[in-house]
């Protein structure tokens, strides 16, 4: 591996299933600007390091890579009071947003087969 290559995640298959489910759920459309003609990214609201919500569909949103994804990431705050935090709360609704925040604080050991199964069934 060369010095500039990134390390491949051992969860890359699950990550790809999650991204595909987000794309299908959001109808291949940026949730912020509504455009379909740009490069789209399945973005995490709470970072991928939090395994308890890494593959949770409530933790994902489809955004065009520029400018929406960049703006979304820059507008998040640790205290959950930034513009992206308010936007995400509006998208999910107060109850689902709170459940996501609580689940993010849990420590879990991912069951890869269960994750794969739930993502395959999530969006037809």
C-alpha cells in the first residue's frame, strides 16, 4: 500500500449497503437543495466512529457533495445546537431525533449479519 492510500474499513460491505439504502430512501435526491444532477453522498449526521448508529438509517441523509454536504458538516456543533442539528431535528421529528442521540451514546459490538439483513430489508 502506498503512503497516500486509505485503510479499507472491515465494515465496507455494510457501509455500502447503508449508503445504497440511504440513496434509495431519499430517491437519489439531495435532501437540502433537491437536486439530482450532482454527485450525491450518503452523509452521517453522527460520525461513523459511533458503531451504535453507524448503520442506522435515521443517522443518514443524502446530500450533494458540494455545497450541501460541506455546509452540513461545518454547521454541526458538539452541543447539538448548530444549524445542521436543527435541520436534522426537523427532518426526523423530535422523538426520532432524541432516540438517535440516546442510541449514539450506547456501546455495542456490531453483529454484521444482523446489520446486513436489516439494511437489505430497509428500503425495497
